[in-house]
C-alpha cells in the first residue's frame, strides 16, 4: 500500500484506474514457442500487441530472438556466424532491439527493422556492444566496450552511427533497461546501483532505505521510473520514483520481495514478486492494490515484464504442459459484452 503522503501523480493514476479491469477480468494466454523449441520469453510489448522475446531449445545456448506477430512467433535469427541472439525491446513501429553473439567477447548490438537484421556496430577497437532499449523516435540505447575494455553508455539514433555518451561512473559493469521519448535512459549495475542519464548527466536513484541499493527497470514519458529498492526493514520492494518522491509499492501478502518491471502511459505498473510460498509470481499494481496475476494452467511460477497502454501484459510462465521451462505469456483484458 502507498504511504499517506502519496503524491498527486499517484492520486491521479488511482482515479484513472477505477475504470480499469481487475486481475479476475484478465485472461491468460500461452504464446507457445518456435518450432522445435521448448521455451519462450516475452520481454516487451507495444500498443499493437507485437511482442519482442526469445525462444529456443535451451535457455542457455540455443536461443534466438523472436517476434510475436499475427498469432505466431517469428524467428529473428542471428548475425552470420553467430549462434545466439536475444531481443530486449520493441517500439510502436515494430522495430526490435537486442544483440547477437558468437562468444561473450564477440557480442554485437543489433536492430531488426522491417525484416532486416542490422549490425549496429560498436566503439573503435572493440567487439562488444548491446542494444538494450528503443523509444518510439527510433533512438536505441545500449552499452559498448572501448579499446581499453571500459564500458560506455552509447546511443544509436534511428540505427545510424554509434554515439558515445560517456563512461559509466562507479561500477564498471552496467546494464541499460529503458529509454523514453525524451531520451532519458535508466539502468543498473552490480550491487544494485540504479542510474538515470538525463541531459548528459548520470544520477543515482536513492532507495527506500536511503542507500543506492536500487534497480531501475522502466521509465515513462514523464520521467517516472519503476524498479526495486531496499527497504528500511531489510527487504526489497517494487519502487516508483516520480515527482521527486520515492514510493514503496509493497509486496504480495506474506512476502518480502517484489520488483516493478514496466509502467504504461496510464500509470499501471507490472512486475513480479515472491508469494507466501516463496514462488515467483507476475503481479500488477492497480487501484492501490498489488494483485497476483496467476500462471498458465497448472503452473507455479510467472513473471510480468511489460504492459502496454491498453493494459495488455507480457511475460512468461511455466504450466502443467511445460513444468520445467516457460512459455511467453500474455495477460489481456477480457472483452466486455
């Protein structure tokens, strides 16, 4: 539950959500997997219902980036000579970002656009880059090593030449999570040090307990950020940073951990957290409540990764049919009569 000093933003969101569907009005859809594959992951969803994800025969080494469109997964493939690819994000145009890999050292940021696979390149003298997020303007944010092995925040504008935004401060390893249409970039690093890059300046996100033990997962058009952070009592809760406030989103009853992974234009937030049986469950923060979204039939574990502006949620879940793996999963509002 939100604290008594909840911001005006949250009050507006709460009023908007009074007409939104509750979890009991959501249907859960199994997206299956690519042919000859036994698992899939749904990572990001746009407002057309197109989903970026991955599918393969092994969660570790035989995975290809995939796009869910028109009721089926499309194998997005890899760069020549590579065996592994992963999709990280999708924008309203259906452009998908990610990376293709032959070895850890030879990892290249890629963009799938209108049926073409584009190698986005990397900084001079290095072979490592990742494309981690894309906005509706076509700006791609990611990371790249330089010739000395140092990690930089980088940007590609509409798939053009790489732009070096500078060395990451603090921990050398960092991951980019999201970029909004204003060019605000968020992410995190080892030890859960969340960062925000805005107008050329890096800033840390302060956790609920006043430390920098936080993770940033998504940022909306206003600059409101969701993720997770340490609490004063030693737990980790889904967290919203907005309008100068750090807001505790809470956890499922009887649990101590939750993480927010996506926020839409209506302020609806999704993520995952442990339930009282210490099983990870997809969750939705709506109308001042935290809601367990459940799993595919017979499943015990689920994760929600993103939500579009229509309230459709993408993630993954195991099921009775695939108890030891996972399938991409969509939670979608039921049509009203």
